[in-house]
């Protein structure tokens, strides 16, 4: 099963995410009954009425949250809302996955404010996020995800529309996206774009929920058979598009997993093979997935070496630093590409070989119902050197042992 979250037109808010899950089939009665218990744990906020209703949102039949609350609060400490969420999760009887998810969402909100304002976590105050809305969005979404059994599925996210222009809130006016959105989405591996309007399309609560729900950003829908679609309506109305978050649930029709990688390329024509070898080693130590060097001819018949690196967002800048400092290159080309990979799992086994004990790491890949395992070469080389056997002989010995163990 694969879940596609599609915020590339209307962005995402906490209530849009929750409503799209209800529209997808989550039990709205279970959600309503759960969040109504919050009155025990969050003072000065009363839910007078809550319901999910179908509406026409600029031509799309979507689900919207209708909420009537009695609240006399202008700010709250983040840890106060966190405690209410933890206590409410315990009262409802959350699964361990749902509990961790809900707590992580509020932590993301708190830490972003802590980072922006340079305050300890315990001192962070919420203003816009101080309302019981925040609790309803996070707890309600956790209930919905558990009810739909989505936590264990592959969840991918299309690029997130954040909007443009300026936003005005408790800290004044600033350009959109505001600092909280940028801080929340930083290092999340999810990608953003401006969107179609000069308005806020993605809220801090929506972004916090999203980064804890999906770690995979894709530019295109994966190969899938569509089973169901959920449309969650936002409160704002726009002339040019439906303010609706779309979630699509389906069955994958491919034998591959997918992710997104960065490709870094640079040409160098004045360094030795020893420097190239040292550069490769340093790049791999910084987390690159692979490095290749290709020989070629450039302008005026000059021989060149093309260095090509596959990496992810988190290691990209460190690797770029190495390329510049080690090779002296004056420019690096960067591309983002979708990658299809054969599903694999990582394992290790304790083996006794020739009376000596070793821990061997290996991967098991699965393709069209057939499994294949590959031993980590560094382990293979170490054991080969220790036992004074050839690589080929050592590999055969290890394979036989692993198969005996039924690994």
C-alpha cells in the first residue's frame, strides 16, 4: 500500500490534513469523541460543537471541519499543550505509534519556536498555535491515522505549496513563508514551492504534522492502482483553485521503492589520481551514496575527469565543500532526480568461522518474489584477511553459514 499526500496546489494545514483523512474513510465519531475529552486537560477552552461535513469547495466535494469553541486564551506555553496532548492520548488509549506521532508533532512545533526565538524549550509561548485547534488537529490526525492503519504504510509527499507575499501575526509582518514554516521543514527532506497566491498556504501545525508523517518527497505520483481519495477543505477561499488537500491511497504496481537523490557533478582537469582517490574516500565518509569518475575530453581537446556524486540533502553541502577544497573546482552542477530502488533490508549475523567469531553485515533484496543477499565487502575483506583465505572462498563460506542459520 502507498499513501500520496498532495499539497502542491493548496498547501497544508492541520485541519485540512485531518479532514482529508476523514474523507478517506477515518471514523469521524471516534475522532470527535476522542478530542472532546480534551476539556479535562486544557483549561479555558471548551469545544461547544465539532463535526465534519461535506461541502462544495470551488467545485470539489470535500470534507470540512466545523468547530465552535469557547476560548479565552491569547497565549499558552508549548509545554502546556504538550502535556495536554500526552494526557489526552493516555486517556483515549492511544497505540504506541499514535502516541509517539502526536508527541513528535507538538515537539516539532515547540522546537521550531525555540530555535527561532533563541529560547529554552520550557519557555516557548504559542500565540496563533495556543488555541485548542492545535490539540484537535494533532490528536484528531493521530486517531484517524490509527483508524485507517496508515502508520505502517509507505507515505510519500508531493512538493508543498507555501504561498507568497507577506503574513502578519503576533510577531509582526514578515515575508511568507514565515520563519516557523522554514524551520519546521528544514532538513525534513520534503520540498516546497511558492504556490499560486500571495497568501499563506501552509500553516506551522500542518507542516509539523506533515514532516512527522512523511519522509519521502516525490515530484510525480508513484505507479499505483488508486483505491480511495480524500479531500480536506481549508477555511480560506481562492478564485483560481480549490483550497483542498488531497490524499490518495492505493496499491503499488511496481517492484521498486522510490526516493529522491541529489546528483553533484564537476569537471577537473589539473589534479592527480592520488588526489582523486583521496577525494572519493572523503566524500564517501561524509555520507555519499556513491561516487564515480569518468574520463573525457572537453574544449580545446583538454582531457578531463568528471566527478559525479549521488547523495541526499543532508550531506550535499558537506560534500560540496570537500569537492571545492580538495579539487579546487570553481563550480558544481546540482540536480534532483527520482530514484527507483529494489526493496532491501539490512541484517547482521554472528558467525563462527575456523574457530573465530565474527559479526557479518549483509543486505537482503527482494524482487518479484525472489530474495538475494549480499555481504558487506568491508566485512568480507576483514574476515578474508583474518582467515588468510581468498575473497571468493570466504564469501562461499559465509554464504553457507548464513543459509544454515536460515537468515
